[in-house]
């Protein structure tokens, strides 16, 4: 597990698991809530207790850091 962004805007941690499955995605965690979001498309794979307002904030954070997130996923999951 690699924490790519730690305690970013509004306290979100953005994590990529090194042994995770495709499609390329991140886990965003805050206060016991977690959402899995696909990179580039920003599609929600799973959502555990984040409301719509928080999901908009999270997507904005991810879009602002897209290059770093995609590069990190690629580096960790290269075959």
C-alpha cells in the first residue's frame, strides 16, 4: 500500500494498493469512510459512506493530481 496523497484538502488520504486489481484506481479514505475511484474516468467503483458533496471534492482533488496518480499506478503495477 502506498499513500500517494496524505491528509490533502479536507483531510483525505489517497492510497494505491501495490497488489491491487485493475482497472487503475485509488482508494480515498477519511474518518472511516472509503471510496474506490477509477483513474481518468473518475467512475466510482465502490462508495462506503461518502455523500455527494464529498465525492465532488474528492474527484476535484484527484483530477488536480491526475498525472501523479496515473504515473504512480503505472510504476507500481508494471508487468
